[in-house]
């Protein structure tokens, strides 16, 4: 991939991430998914295989640090 393509993808990713910050659907979905995962996840492997900005990967990593 050339630098122009990478820069365009980076811009698109940043725009997507900003659009999700206050999206009612996104906020509901994040709250719902987190409510399902209240159990202890230590020692488990988790694959965040969805599209997006890594919200869930970051969420699970922060829980691992608790």
C-alpha cells in the first residue's frame, strides 16, 4: 500500500471513531455487551474480531490490569 492509501485509511478510521463516540446505537451496544461480560475473565483469551476502532480490545485489556 502506498502512503496516500494509508493516510486515507487513517483519516477514515479517525472519522469512524469520532462518529461512534456519541452514537446512541454504539453507546447502547457497548453498555449491553459489557453487562454480559461481568464475570472474571482472567486466564481467558479474547479475540476482538469485529470492525471498529478497538474499543472492546482496549476494554478487555484495561480489565486485565485490574
